[in-house]
C-alpha cells in the first residue's frame, strides 16, 4: 500500500511535539495515547494492525497486534483521519523529554530498524512489524533485547528519543556505542555486542561491561539520554520527593 503523504512541523526544543497537517481523507497512524490535540473534523479509530494491508483478515490482524505486544507496545494502533473538506491538523507528543526525528522511509530504501519504544507515528501505509536480533549476545545484554521494531514503507515516519539526537552515516566503518543509546539504523548496519576492554575497565571504567558495535554502510541515529539513564539519574531522589509530598499532604489535612 502506498503511504499517504504528510505535511508536518516539529514544535518545541527539549520536549517536542509533531503537528501533522492532513489533506481530506488522509490518515496518520500513531501509538495509543500519543495524541496531544486535533482539529474538530479529525476522527480517530483504534484498530488492531497498522492498516498497511487493506485485505488483511482477522488472523492477520491478531498476529500483527500480537507482535506489537512482544515489543512492549500497546495491542492497538490509533488511526487519525481527516473527514473534512479542507485541511485539518493533529499533533503527537513524545512520552518523555527528548527529540522527535522525522524520517522518509522511501529515501532510506523502504525499511528502518527502531528500538522497541522509539516509534511515535507514521503515514498510513507504513507497516509496523518486529525483527529478531540474530545474535544471542546482543539480545541478552544489548539493552534492546531480542526484539526490535521494523518500519517499512515509502512515506514519512516519526521516532522519538531521549536527550539530543545525532545522525551518523557509516561507510564500511565501525562505531562503538553505549548499549542504550541506539535509536534506529538502516538494514545495511550489523548490530553486535562486545565486552568493554579488560576486566578492570569493565568493573571500574563506568561505561558498563558491554558496548554495542555497529558495522557496515548505512545511517544510524543515537540518543544522548535514553529513558533507562534518565530513570537511573532521578531514582535516588524518589524517596525524598515522596517523603516531602506526604509531609505536605499531612500538614494540609491537619488544617
């Protein structure tokens, strides 16, 4: 199915949203719960499946929905359609601070591998599936697990990532990366896991025991603050925040 063509703009800096302008009859698909606002004549419908195959039967939809559950995503995909005679807008926000990255799948060879929670929205016609990490080492310690998302199509798709996002082009090169900092890569890239130097470096180096290694020719996207690191950074303050909140609540109730 040929993807719908989307006009869009990215709004914001550190906590971004993407506003998409839909022509009459156009549809954008998105993760459940990611919509921020929409014009009055935009209608949404929650479905099993991404709608990329109009002739897909019930079993196919169930299988597609089941594979999404394996990646930790919602069972359903929400379809937003412009039912007006003029243009309408709908906006989607990322679930945590970071950047929204627009990509044109048609210019990337029609396929992109994305971390399991990196997909935000895409033009209708985009196929969302899973791809299995073939190397057991990468699956066990790679920070992404055995299962990654795969986006296929010829239209625009939008990813979200934590912190600052950089795009790198590899030409038969190798790049070593913190395991949680990978956002996405094109199929020409080989993803593997290697130990981070000798035993002393692994224990005392502060970089972890393993590093991700990306080899080949293609494009990769990296994030400076994956959600795992963000949680680790703020978790030591969680107990103090809860204590202060309880204290404020007790003082309020005593009045």
